[in-house]
C-alpha cells in the first residue's frame, strides 16, 4: 500500500451556498455550479495528471483547514454544508464517489482577509 496526500486551496465558500442562505434557487444553482467547477479545476491541477486509485474497502480522509475572512462566530457543521459544491467538484476530479469521504477534525487558523479554505486529502493506494 502507498499513502498519497493532496492539499488544495479554495476561496472562502460563498455565503449564498449556506442552507440558511436567503437566495432564489436559480441564483444558488448558478453559484453551486461555478464553485463545483472551480474545485474540479483546482483539484485536477493539483493532481498533475496522476490518477487516483483508492484501495478497495477504504475511505478518503478529508480535513478542512479554514482561514476565515474575519473574526466571527464559527459554525463547523455549517461550513461543511457550505462546501458541498466543493466536495462534489473534488470527487468528480478524483473520480471517486463523495460518500467515500471521511471527515477529520477541522483545524481552524487565524483570520485573514479575504479568507480561504485549505482541504487536505489522504488515502491509500494499492501497490502495483
């Protein structure tokens, strides 16, 4: 088995993607689609053409390392909900089903404008 890791950097999630967001569904769908595509492109670029081969019966560990834009109340479960489009884009780029993602504890960093989200992935691949 070989352990692989991948870290990607994405912008702070759009607040319109929040389940509590007050936005019409067509606007939300447009934002969802564009953020999913952004995550797909960033992930594909980070992979540098290397395919992902997940070891059978295992999961892909995913850790969120948020760097929020401003000091405010932090809601860990809402952050996960806001990032659904990112997870879909990442899963599509990796060619895995997102139900295989295993969420590890989040590591919050000090505030920094405009805010960003680091996503660390690790998984085991079979040896050839």
